[in-house]
C-alpha cells in the first residue's frame, strides 16, 4: 500500500497485468499436499536427468509437447507403469498451464508487492475442472478401452444358446357368421283350395245399392224361425231323453233351469255358427233367405253373428215381444237387424 501511494504522488501511473484479485491483509494459504508431492517428484526426475547427463555426457533433446502425452512414462519401465486415467492427465495439464500463467504474471510485474489470492469455492472449482476435463479428455476417454487378454477365451461366445421347448400355438380365428332368421313357412293358396269354399256362399249378384230393395218378407222370416226352433229342439233331444231315463221331474226348478240353459246354448251355437260361415240357418235356406252386412253386402262377421244370436234368444225368452219392433220400424227390420247393422234379404 505505501508503494502504491508513492507512485500515485509522483504522477506516474502503474499498469498491473495481474489477473488475480488482491485483498490487503489476507494471508496466503499454505501449498496443498498434492502440489508438494508433485514438486518433489519433478525435482527427483530433474536430478536423475542431471546425473545421467553428467555420467554419459549425452544431452537429452526436448520432445514435442504434442507427442509427449505422458512424459512420466519415459522415466519408468513400460512394464511397470499402468495406463493413466485420462482425467488425471487432463488435471496435470491444467496444473501445468496454471503454473506457467502465474510465472508469466510475476515476470511482467515490475515492483514486488504482496498479493492476496481469491480462492474459488468448491462448487465453482468442480464445475471448472469438469469443463476442462470435457475439453481435454474426451478423445482419451473415447479411445480408452480395456484390452482383453489373448489367453482368456471369450465366455460370451462360448456359452451355447438355451433351447426352450416352447411351441407357438396360432390363435384360433373364430368366424362370427351372422345367422339370418329363417323365413316363416307360408301357405300358398291355390284356386281350388278348401279355404276358399266359403266364397261360394257369398251372394256375388247382390250389390250394396240394391240391398234395401231385396228385403225378405215377414212371413218367410217367421217360418224360417220356426224351422230353426225345431232344429234346436232336435239338438236338445238327447238331454230330454236323459231326464226321462233318470225319472226326472220336469216340474222341478233345477230340471227346468237346466233344460232352459241347454236350449239357450244350443240355439246360440246354431245361430252363430250358421250365420258366420254361410250367412243363413237351416230354416233360412229352405225359404231362400240370407243375412248380409248392411254396409258391405257380405256375410256378417263373427261379432255380428253372435250379436244376432243373443238378441234372438232374448226374443224367444220374452215370448216374441221383441218382434213387435218390426211393426213400428220404417224398413220393417227386427231388433237384431238394427243392433248388429245387418239385414235379411232374399237370395
């Protein structure tokens, strides 16, 4: 510090080429142990070279630094020296460059003065060292491969390949066939099929427009109804014979109710079945009468035939009182004709 102040007072500026940061009052740290060991080894080598030069009188020519990758290998027998790690070689080069840089700075400095060294932290030193290793030792690491001895056989090539008793089973391909629904069998009706026999009973010559002009006479209808009652009585004859054989009393209420029920059932079945299939009963056939639908002129449906049979039974049970409706009707139709929308014509 006094020297710096004296130089400033004289008006002569002092140019320092040192790159180290000076901290006044900071003592210099001791030299590391590895640095001492390296210096001792270098000193021994230099002394040995001096002794060899003095004894033999031969001068050792300096070798090129580019070809001298490991200078220490020349001083020791090749058989005893193991190959150096490229990282160690890069570290030695870095130390040598730093040593030359410090010597150059000291030579360029004119006046001696105390300089405090600023040491980098451990993390910075490691990062800088690793970057230097990457630059200097990439080629050496790439070329550094352990050599296999010729006497040892290749164990990997000698090992036989294991044979597994495995069989590859191909995956079974399942065919998903879409099952088409089988068409339902249909019955083909020919011209002479028995199912078309009912068409023979349909009055083909009767038209809807002329139905009202073919009303059946009241006398013919009455006589046809009487003949139908005789047919129903004949159908009930087996029941009457059974009552007589069992010595049944016709005056008994149970026997009379049973006889009336049997007569009603037989009359209903006879009228409904005959009208629905052929459009006429046995009595109507004898007097050329036919029951048709008042709207279409065709044979009545089963519902219309059942309705006519129910109203007809009501007329019989009331002893013909329901037939008086014919006297007041404008078209001279009975109650079953109006309720079921049917009519009786001559055909």
